[in-house]
C-alpha cells in the first residue's frame, strides 16, 4: 500500500529539474520573473525537506527509513531512493543555503551571464539526488548532474580568473569521475550489485579474494568523493576555484564539499560497519589520519591567505577535514556532534563567502572586478553598482556580520562552531564503556581542532583589522536588502540552532543511531514491496 | 583474450595519464578522452568476457550461464553519454580560455611570462 506521501521523496529531484528546464527558454530580461519562480521552487523544497524530516523522525516509516522504488522495480534491481533523517537534514541544509545564495544573486550576479537560474536549479537537483539515492550508479549520475551544473556556474560571469580556475576544476573533476566509474565497475564485478543496502548485506559473505578486490574498488571510488570534499592531498584545487567563483556560486560550492563528506559517511557506516566480516572497519584509519592532515593543511593555508576568498576556501577545507576525522574515528556519539558541526560550519562559511563581496566594496567602491566580465560577455547595459534601496548603517552591518561569521567558523561561544566543537570534545573524552581510557588519537584530534580554531581566529582577526579598522577613506558601501538579508538569515539560523541545541542534538543523536544500524537499512530497502500492477487478463498473459 | 584486453586498457589509461599531466590543453583533453575510453572498456569487461551469448532474457526458465550480463552494457552506455557531454563542455572552456588568455597553457599563462 503506497499512498501519495511516499512520492514526497521524489519531489526534491523533480522540482528543481522541472523548474530549471522551464526557465531555459525565458529571456534574460525577465530575470525578476525567473527569480520569483526559482525562489518559489526553493521554498517548496524547504517545505518538502521539513516534511521528510518530520516523516522520518516520527514513526510514519518503520525505523525512520522511507524507501521509494523508482518505476516500481524492486530493490536491488531498480533504483531505490531512501529518505532517512540524514537525507532530510542534508536536503534542508541544501535548500536553506540555496535560498541564501539565490537571494544574494538578485542584486546583480544572476544577470552577469545567461541561464544562472537554470544552472542553479540543476545544481540543487544533483545535490538533492545525491542525498536521496541508494544506488551507486545513480549516485554517479546525480554527481555528474551536480558537477555539470557547477562547471557552468564556476564560469558564470566569465573572466580570466574564473576561466583559469574553471579549467583546472573541470579537469580534476573529470579525472575524479573516471575514478568513480572504475570503482563502480570493480564493485559490480566483485559484489554483483550496486545497491548500497544490498552491498552492505553481501560484503560479509564474499570470498577473501573478492572482498579484497571490493575494498580496492571502494577505495578508488572514495578518491572521487575525497576529491570533492578536498581531503589532503586531493584538495589543492579548492581555494583557487572558490576564490574565483562568484559569491553565490561559492556559497553553493561550500555545500558541495559537504555532499562529498555525506557520501563517505553514508557508504562507510553502511558497508564497513562492525558487522561486515573481513571487511569490517576498513579504511577508517585512512579517513581519520587523512582528515587530521587536512585540518593541519587547512589551518596553515588559512594563516597564509591574503585574499578573503582563499581564507574562506581553507576554512571549508578545515571543516571537511574535521568531519572526515569524525567519520574515521568511528564512534557513534562523535558522529552526532560532527553533524552539528557540519550544519553550523557550512552555514557560517557560506555566509562568509557572501559577505566577502560586500566587504570588498569598501576597498573598491567601483565594480572594477565586473568590468572585465562585462566586456567579455558583451553586456552593454551593465548592472554595475546595484540599484535600489540601500540599507543604513552598512558599515555596522558588515562589521557585525564579519564578527558573526568569524566567531562561528573559529568556534568562539556563543555561536554554533563552539557548540559543535565542544560536543566533539565531550564525545572524545567520554569513550564508550568498551574502551579503557582516552586514546592518544583523541588527544591529537582534540589538539588539532583547537589549533585550527586558533589559526582561524588569527587569520580572521588579521583580515578584519586590516579591512574594517583600516585608516583612510573608508566609504560606507551601498548594500541592498537582498544582499544583507541572506547573510542575516544564515547567521540567525546559526544562532537558532545553538539556542535550540537540545532538540537539534536529540534529532542528530537519533540520526546517528539509525546510521549505525546498517542491518535495518538492508531489511528496509530490500524488503520494500512493489505495488501490484493492474490485473492482466489470464489469456493475454505470457505463458509463464 | 583477457590478457589482450587488460593490456589494451592499461596502455590506453597509461597514455591518458601521461597526456593529462602535460602542460597544453589539447594534450590534456586527448588524455581525458583516452582515459575515458579505457574506463568504458573496463566497465564493459566487468560483465566478464562472453562469446556469442545474448544479453536479453527471453521467456521460460533462465540459465544465467547462457546469457551475457546486460547491466554493464547499460552502465557503459550511460557512462559514455555522460563522459562525452562533460568532455565536450571542457572543450568549450578550453576554447574560451584560448581566446581570453592567448595561450593554450593549462595555467592560462606561459611559464616564465
């Protein structure tokens, strides 16, 4: 029995797809209409994500796992979409960051190139699909949708810096996609399935040769995700690309690194859990130490950054590194804390990406950065300086916004970064009853997290003092409401999840509990029943 | 048979890696193409090598040993389409970079310039 509520799982993919496709034929001059449609669809996505969250968190679906069998093919033969607490959370995060980035782009960014709104919706479709799908090949397809849109968006507002960064970004991601395919082929060749739950069920029963090959396959696959989530030494492309991309796009890219982390979290907890026989706990060490090295690399990078865009890029690398180490550490209570940190750090870094452009206006009141773009793109009617109602006290807003972002990223109370890191320390210092004491790794982990926070404080303070407290002619820049609002929304949300820390942590705790019971996924996904088709008259049926 | 195909894929992929590491965009895109050919063959090979077996199951009881695995064939089709599209997109970016920077170096500037 399948009622209409089940079809909600498909909406986060269908809505942006339909919206993006519908906006293509509309001419650029109708950008306000395009914006209104995009924003409407994004608000609908928030609604759907919230609904899925409620459905997953109440007892509507057994074990909080909703399974949607695409085209009514039973898993593992067809593609299954799975909505659980983690997917719903990622969908919500994606649509919130999407709203902020889209609102910011209203001022002028959506007009410096064609098809911004369509590409934006396709990017969201890829991200949403990657968060929902439970089939590895389908995951590849959604990743390619996401990357294809991101290639277009990174070049949006075409100038030399973007095209240089874009070339390298595209080349690296094409190679990573090829590795993704090799990994997929090896997994299929050894385990004979690409459904994640089916794979998790089979991995314990493989022969030793096949199990070995499967692990090689998944390791190759992981290189593709780790390139996206910028683990050292695969993340050198990130700061250049992020600082070259236009601000709304950069904000969305911050989210894309987290999609890489999400996939690692999903696959590793499902396939390489403690119950998976010879392959149990495979690769956790590599994730842990790789993550820690990434934190170190990102911290050094932050200290060395002169340009705010690179600073934000390295902050994103640090945040990825911490999350990868959290997964690699392999402790259930730590995962909940890590997810909280993921929420807070993604929103804070995205807000900072948006804020950078506004801060730059203090230094370069003219839109010198855009001049090249306009020329290359042949736009005569340059949007140039944003027109519309400016907000008063723009300098005060910039200062406060900057302080808020810096505090949330560095982890100073009372903002989210602090709560997330504090929860991580709490989990690290309270290992489960099985462990004898606190392992040296926990101390290294904790130390590195604190050191990275320190590096963030130093580099953000340096940037803030040089820019906002600078002497000389500081002209209060013109800010639009549509540019200030998204940053405010993101920072207010950061504060809100801190204040509502209790319920949020309870939800994340349940999320992490479900993730640590892979057997339930296997049971739910493979046990999902198809709807019986209409009755075929007996004489017309094949001779089975 | 297996050895020939494996060596073929290895040579293709190896040449691809070498070309991708070269400094000119044309070499990079040729390398990407070679690598994607190798990967497509590799996916195809993961259905194992069969001779003269149909991939589609007909009516009646089915003996899997008498049929080729159809899934890798479906996968490789999708992979070819996606790989083709993304490579074509890269080609456009490459031409754009050539036009804007007046060089075909991957860094967008001549070394030492």
